C-alpha cells in the first residue's frame, strides 16, 4: 500500500515550506495553544429554514434550500497593504490559515466514509511538477503547437485501460476527462451523434449526470425501473423498448449505481435488446463505471466489461478507486464513432473531440504514476481488501440489529439512515430517503469501521431509547431479508 494521508503530521506532500521560508509545521506548533479544533473542524453550517422560515429540528432531515447563497463560512480575500514591509505579516497570516485548513482536512479525512474516494495515496514525488502549467489541449493523439503538455502520459494511461477493457490500440479513441460526469456526458454525446434520433434509456438509479446529459442534449429520455438491489429491471426495459421499436436505443449501463453499488447485467441488457429486434447497428451502450469500472475486472465471477461485447464506450473516475488527488476520469470509445464529433482547430494545430477545451495536464501524470506503482496485481489486492472489509461491516451492522445490504459485486454497504443529522455530517454519509451508505475504499480500515460502528451503536441507544420512536422499515428499499425493523427482524 502506498503511503497514507493519515501519517504523522510532520509529513506533507509537495514540501511543507512556504514562500517566506517558514515551515507550516512551525507555524502550526506556534499556533497550537490558540487553536480550537471544534471551531475549525466543525465547519459551521447555517441552519436550514423552510420557505416559511421555520427552523428545522436537529434530528429532522435537512432539506436543500435553493436560491439562497450562504457566505457565513467563506474566507474573505483581503487586499495587501501598500507598505511592502507588511507583506511578511500577510504571509504569516496566510500560512496560519492554511495550517488550520490542513488540520481540518486531516480531521475530516478521518471521518470520511460515505463518498467513493480513495484517500490513501502519496504523490510527494510529483511535487517538482507543481511549478508548471500543464495543459492538454485538443486530441491526445495529435501533436499541438502547445508544448507544455502531458499527452505522452495521457496516451500511456489510455493504453493501459484499453488493455483492461480489451480493445486494440488502433480501434479506440479516448482522453483523460476532468471528472466522471464528463465521461458520461461524452459517452452519451457520442451515442447521440451516432444515432441523432435515438432514445436514451437509463435506470432510475443511474447517476444524476446521465439525466443532466439528456437535458443538455435535448434527448428523449426513458427511465427504467430497478430491482430492489438497484440493478436495472430488464423486464421493464423490454416493455419500454417495444414501445419505441422504430427508434435506435442509446443505453446507459451502470457498473455500480450511485447509492446501492448495483451492477447492471450487461449480458442480459444486450440479450434484451436483441430479443426486441435491435441489431447491433441500432443501439449504442455507454458503461458508467465511475467507481466499479476499475474494480470489476478483479472480482471473481464478475461479468466482464469488454469492448469484445457490442458496447460503445466506457468511463471511469480517476479520483475514486485509483486515488488521484484531483477530480479526473478516463473515457474510451470506439475510434469509428469519434469522427462524428471531431473538428479541426487551426488555433491548436490539432483536432478536438472532447467536451472541454483545456484539460488538466497534471491528472494524467498522477494516474500514470499510480498505475506504474500498483499495476494489475496491486489493484487486485486492494479490491479483495475492500470486499472483505465491506462484508465485515455488513455483518457487524446486521449483528447489531441494524438493517443493511451489500450487493455481491460491491463494496458499498447500504444501511439504516442514522437519526441524528449531526452524526450524518460528522461521518459524511451519503443518504437517500431512509437509507445511508458507506463506500469501503482502500483507505477504510477495520479499525476505522469499528470506530464508526461503536459510535453508531451508542447513538442508536440514545435515539431509540423511547419506545415511541422505532428504526425505519427498509423492506421496500433493501428487501425483507435485509430489514431488521420490529416487523421483519
């Protein structure tokens, strides 16, 4: 395992020295007595109010209030004094702010469980590159006039994923995106360009970016029902396909849904399309593999995501399982499709078929660095660890009488939403309705899970000490066999 962000605070990526020669650690030490962790770490959040300005009770679920900008937690930008001699004080102030912020990051990282980010990495060796503005413009495979780029790293990463998803170098096109959503936007855009009159099909538990793409591209979109596991319901899919047999199908297939980590059965989806009379030249499949797209190849008995099957594109996030410190992603599609998107850009002396213009040139280097250090065997070990720890968490939750579910191919454990919203925010849990989930990533250890479980069990003893309040029934969300409410336990 590569180094952890939880290591001693004296360690700091990119060299912990400041422009004025002072050390962040020295300033932190000098400021230790006046530092109040609760004042910084708690990240004060304004109370959420309803439209009628009634304050929401502590244990009620917070609702998102639109159209209300909040500035109470911002760090104001102040203009430097005209006197050059005062800049030393300004540097010291900024160093102190950053040192406090780093403490906040360390604390919040220790209580990070609900979102699929691998926080176990160490890229200190790449600190020497932070002084360069690296921009990957245009087509990764075509030289541009712009020379400060990392396309040589980008193509190396793309070739690695091409081998993983079984497509020849001469048959694919791809690029390093700025996030997983961009990968979905690009994949669906390719599908629309191949089939301008096609209908987009996506299960109701698909990532919100899929439906964002439908709105952006003015595409007709049909939501498909899901099974209790979160997997696409191919019976409903078949019924909806048969209603639109005259139009091509553009389908988003989930390689791990957002909330339940469900993996759509790609083979059954293809079989359903064929049974409904859709030949391979009348459908386009985009595989959203944001998190599990990189884990699936290393899970025994898992169905393969491969371009040997009639799929059009695959995308995966780089800041999730890989552990890149900035949002990024990988998008691959068939080369034969990309001409519909490409255009010559004289300004760049290149072609372009990407969503964005400028692309983060540092991201491919971080990905390249990790792929070289871990390789297939390293990722396989991390996947096995995540699955073992996920089963441990699910078993402990069920043993404590808490409703919980874990899909066979997943490391996302879905369980009863904690009643206390402060607890939810402390552990940064992702919630939907009466469900919450923990995504077990390589940085999530058994010790961290035990720490969480102890707090959760203690909390439930307080939340439900009054028999008038009972834990919610999750039979409809997780299945009767996974529900531990008073009726089903």
